[in-house]
C-alpha cells in the first residue's frame, strides 16, 4: 500500500508539471493571437492562404474581419481553459505535497473548475458576441453554446462531493487509529 501512495505522489508531481507546461503553452498561443488581433491592423499584416492552412482551419476566411472574429473566439475561449488547467495543476501539486487527494483544498478547487465550466457556457458566448459586435460591426454574429460543459460541470460538482466524503472517511479512519 505504501508503494501505491508513492506512485500516486510521483504521478501527481508529473501531472502537475505537465499541466502547468500546457497552460503556459496555451497562454503563449492566446497572447500571440491577441497580439495579432491588436497589432495586425496597425502594421497592415494579413494572413495569406498558406498561413491559414497551417492553422488547420477547415473553412477558408472570406476577409480579414472573419480572421479577426476567429482570433477573438480563440482568445476568449482560451482564458477559462487556461485557468481550469492551472487549477487542475494545483490539485495535483496538493496531492503530491499532502500525500492524499482527499483534502478540503482539492474539493474547493474541483468546485472552482465546475464553476469555470459553467461560466464558460454562460459568460463566454455572450461576451464573444458583444466584443465582435463592438469591434467588427459588419460581421454576422452568432452565439454557440456548448451545453455539454454544463453536464461536465455537474460531474465535477459530484466529484467534489466524493472528495469531501473521502476526506470525511479518511478523517474518521485516522481518529480510530
């Protein structure tokens, strides 16, 4: 059983670092998209078809407004995802430090992930629409809501309850010994 705990601690350390690296890479990509969005028009930069194909976009853009709308979507979608990845990294860091996943801190962080997923559904799409309407008045604006995130958020809320229950059982077990 002790080796199982050691494996959990080692894997938690690795996952914590891997998730943090992923968050940093995604942040760099979002900052790059944001800088292209802000500074691209100032320098008259335009993406050519080869650069668009490199970005693996399935539908070609008809004009620069479509590209800017796409960049707005990328930036606004990336923010909550980056925060979720960072919180997940903190969960694994806590597991590696405490030696157990069943802590109040981890339950709270799992709830934060659930709330971020809900915000990703309820806040980001209207915000995307608003930003596009303000910055690109001539573009057709639609709102895409991914309801699956609400289901995933419910799963994370339940997972937080499971972690609370595990913490309670662990505390009772420790008191009996």
